[in-house]
């Protein structure tokens, strides 16, 4: 995993920092994305997720389901 220089972009009049992470492959990307989401869910009292549809996030969602079953996250 390679963390690239954060981008600062304007979004609806707000400054937003976007962190780009370069993954080696689809499996690596799915694992990293799931870890980021799981960390956020565990650290916050309340989290609202907007989840995408289609095949691209399937690996991430499989990891989220597995973590929920194993750890209750």
C-alpha cells in the first residue's frame, strides 16, 4: 500500500482533503477499504454509511460482513 500526497479540493464551497491510497490489486484495495470503514465504525458512536452498488465494492462488503459475524462490528 502506498499513501499518496493528500489532495485539497473545493467541494460546494468547502475545503476537502482527499487521501489517495495506491493498492497493489483488487484484493488489497478491498482489504484496505474494509479496514478503513471498520476503524471508523469502531471509533464513532454513530456512523451513517452510503454504500455503492454494483460489483466493484463486493470484496470490501464481503470483508465487512465477515468482520461483523466475527466481531459484531
